[in-house]
C-alpha cells in the first residue's frame, strides 16, 4: 500500500484567539503540503484545536461563560482562519469531539494494559500557562523557562513510566539523526534526556475539564497525553483497520513551535514506544516571532492579528513574508520596516516588474499571443541552464523545509531574467524588426515567468494561479507538477495572453 505524506500542525490551544505565530505554522505546513502535491504525492494535512486543561477552564470562568461554549467559540476562530489563509488541510480535529476522546481513552488503556501506568502522588512545580511540569533545576528566578508562573501542586496522580524510556529514546535519536530539525534544537532535546527522565504525571484531580477516564473516578487525563494522541485519533485510531491510519501513519512531519518541542520529541515518542506504535519521521521546531523587537504580549498590546495584516497587505504577501524573512527554525521579527522592505524589493520591484515588462512587450509585439521559439544562442542556453539549476535547488530546499532558501533561489532566477532582458534589449529588436529574435527572447521569458509562478504556488497561490491562467496554462492543480518546471517548451504557440492587474502594489502607505 502506497503511503501518503502526512503533515501536521500542532493543535492550537484555544485559551485565546489566533495570532501571527499560529498563522506561521499553518502556512508552513500548507506550503509543504502543496509542494508535495506538485511532486505527485498524496498528502494528508491535519490541523485543529486543543481544548482541554486548567487554563481553558480558567479562561472560560474569567469570561463568565460555560467551558464548552467558550471552546466552541474559540475553536471556530481557528477554523475560520484556515479559510482566510487558504489552507488545504484535509481535516480539522477538535479534542472535545467524542471520536477523539474515545481514541485518547483507548490509548490510555493500551498503555495501562502494558504496565506503563501506575498510581502515586504528584508533588512538584506546575505552570498553568504552559500546561507543563517543571523540575526544580529548570526554574529561572522562580518561573518556568518560558517565563510562566509556576505553582506547587500536590495531588493523587497516575504516572507514565517515562524514566524507563531514557535509553530507548537516546538509542532512537542516535539511529535517526534527522529526527528533530534544526540540529540545535535536537541537541537540546538529547541533553535534556541525557540528564535523566522522571516518570510523568498523566492525570489530574484538581479540576474537571479534560478527558475523563471512566475506570479512574475523579481523574482527568493530563492535557498533553490527550492532545498528542490527536495525530492518530484523526486517522481513525484505535481502529487498526482504518485505511487512513494505514496509509498515513507514521507522520512524515510534525511541525511545531520550539516551546512545545519537548512534548513532541520526548513524551510523544515515549508514549508511542510504550504503545508499540511506529514513531513519526521528523519533528520540525520553528522559532518565535517578536513584534518590532518586542515579545508579543496582550499587556503590551502588540499581538499581531493575521486577519488584520492580511486585510492590509494581502494574503500572498503575508504568506511570502513569513516564509521568506527568516530561515525556518530561527526566530524572526515582525516589523513594518521588514515587511515593506521585503515585499517592495522582492515582490513589487523584482517579480512584479519582471512580469509587467515581459507582458507589455509580448502583448504589444505579438498580438496578445504566446510567441514562438526561433534559434537558441548561447545567451538562451545560459538561461535554460539557470532554470534547471534553480529547479533542483528549489526541490532540495523544500524537501529540507528551508522555505527561505527555496524562495531565494527563485528570486535569483527572476533577477537573472531581468538582467537577460536588459542585456538583450528586446525593445531595440522590435524597432529593428528582428521578429524571430524578439520572439525567441520573449517566449523564453514567458516560460521563465510560468516556471517562477509554479514555484511560488505553494506559498502564493492567488498570484500564481492568476499569472498561470493569464498564460492559458492552468486548468487545475494537475498542471502544477514539478516535472513541468524543467520544460521550457510548456506553453502553446499562439495561445492567448491575458492582461493582468498589478500583482504586488507597493505597500509603504498601507503600513504607515
């Protein structure tokens, strides 16, 4: 049975509305999913919301509404954002759904049947904000490493035998050196496990908003055990005959923020080992976004609403900026200056200008039709070689989740195209009636535009499709194949070229 490519976002915690960090993760996953479809792969892309835990219960109480109504309201905001961002997700899971809760209970039972769970008493530091337990030596000035406040908690609890999996985890890491990306984050994970693992509290009795465990009256499941199982309950677990489970598990990519890497790279693999299930192929941990060099904070009032910024600069520009501005895995700064500089220089002045000038010369000289090729000279052969090199670089970078570098390679191709036009001076050829030479140059540049806009499709679907339709070469996603990128004779001679509006208006005034 052919395995699909399975890509997941983390399920987003619904104690507050979505911000730019949530959009960033989702757009990265969506772009990767679109890219794999270009490679001809079947993709299953999952996102959703994490709706249990003490923090959720407290947030609902603060707003004076019942907890279920609160999570329904907040989850809808995240669900609506999937449409705004044009995500191609195949499912949207909610951990308050009965299907998920039953799957989580079955996973608990599987661990219990294998002797991996025991009853004891928990005493230690707990961060409500992080929904995480911390050891004494992890605290910094009396707070969690994330800056969240911690409380001393003592209560009866069921424990998972996490300490048993220190060596199996380290052995697995050694055999799978690409399990966590980037390497710097993987090194942190390994060091944490090498220091020693303590058994993990996996139930709570001090609150009720969680997955109840019928056989353990008064206990609800620790939110992270509940949440992590979403990646398999969405596929039909515990039904091992589920076609979705067979075709998609294990996941190819869990893409998460660096703040929740420990749960995904330590706890989740240990749970899966204990349940005798296969482990995901790779966990990608991206960085955080600051806003004008400051940490996003409701108290400061600088939390970026993705819908607001999309209304101001457009979806394509928003998606492009997020994936181009910083190498995936690094922290980035969401600043007005950076947005204006990146979009105006690369989208407006480079790509936009390239398309505009080629279209203008093609439509004015060849009656709004795709011109034919004539003889190739050395100058055209160099452009063809540049295209082939760029296409290979683009694939390599995308497969390694290096979105910024993939886009950088594409920008270099556009720059080469602009330089080629400046050197060839097609406007002079038009005046001299050198029609065949002019036709060859403009046809090659129109093919270059098609290739560039096919490469940008995973990140900027709206503008890409608009351009491809204008070149009479888009009948649907089936035309957006990776192999088509290598074909510089893809367009049809004489097919119509439709005029298009300005793709990337400069945004100086919109952000001032």
